[in-house]
């Protein structure tokens, strides 16, 4: 354990989230309503400073300890949002995190030990494909950070037939409606029809709605957008709406890709 990790203080709500007990918003509610004790005393201040490795935290008399690292991959369906709750009542990725939606292998490996996990980055409601979830907030932040420049690969169906000039424009950069210039790292055509085509687009920064904003800047409609890989991790044959833990070698390869990043 690093000395700075022992001495560093964080807020109580953040501590509950960091150890994988619940989301920070739920932690705020638990603390405000008197369900949380810090070193034996009820604490109602979500920002109360905590030494994560020294102080004793309990929720409803249950001692809270850091969960083992949990790293999941999910094939997010279209129409599902990546928030913990939705004011419009839409399905969220958390509705998929139950025994019925896990792969058979995922059930046996995650059943009974699944802590609270958070999505790594986001896929908007209309997008689908590979989504990572973890209780390791620092690891997740590195995966999602634009500065990491970890490749994210998408298969995108657009309502045009993309000629070479169109593809090169995406790589050189497209000025969006808000004046920002966005570009892809690599683009290649996968297959074409008479009025639309599929492209493989690789991003190494992944800003908010990056691909959709590029296409909007070119006046082209996105028909489908599927994330198929994050760094060396591929979606593969994982069924839509299911999840499974990462294999050890998959996590190692992702970690190796992060170590080779510029962050």
C-alpha cells in the first residue's frame, strides 16, 4: 500500500462508492438519513473526511470493506441508458445486471459476489455494443479519459455511400455545429448498399457524442452505432443484453494498453 493512499482523506460518500458499496448519490441518501456510522458514531455529513484504510465505516450495523476488483463487459442493447436511474423511467444497464441476464459462465463467476459497479464512460441511448463496468473507479477513469488515447472501435451504419473523399474528411477533421473540430484516428469501409454503408471508425479520444457530432457536421444521418472494441478487448460473440466478468488475460492486456498510453 502506498504511503499517500494511507494518509489521503476523501469524503464519506465517495468512500462508500470507492469501496464498491453503492453509487455516490445513494451514499449521500444513506448518510443524510442516518444509516451510516463512522467510527461508531452516526454521521450525517456526506463530505465528512475519511481515512479509507484506517476508519471504520458501517451501514445499518454492517461493516463496509473494500470489495475485490470487479471488471465486467456488457453488450449494451439500443434503447438502454447508462445511468443508475432515469427520471423518464427508461431501462438502464442496471436492469441487466441480474442473474437472469448473465451468461451461464458469468453467473458462476459473479453470482453472490457482484458489488456495486459503475459504467466506464457512456454509450448514449441509441448506441449499442461493448460497455465496461467496474467498482475500480481509478481504473475506470483511466479507461474513459480522452487523454489516455486508448483506441475505441465502432461499426457505424450511415445513410450515405461513403467514398474515399468522405472517409478522408473524417480523418482530417470535421467542424461541428458548435465550432469544435473532431476527427477519427482511422476509418475504413466495411460494406455498402445503394443508399447506406457500414464504416469501421477508430477513435483515440472519444469526446461526447463524437461520431454522431462528426456525421451531423457532414449532414449525414447515423442509422446504427455499435462499439465493438475497447483497446485490445473485443465484444466478440457476447449476446446482446448480457454481461460477463473479464478473463484474467483480457484485463492484463487492457492494463498493458493503459501503461503504453500517454496519460
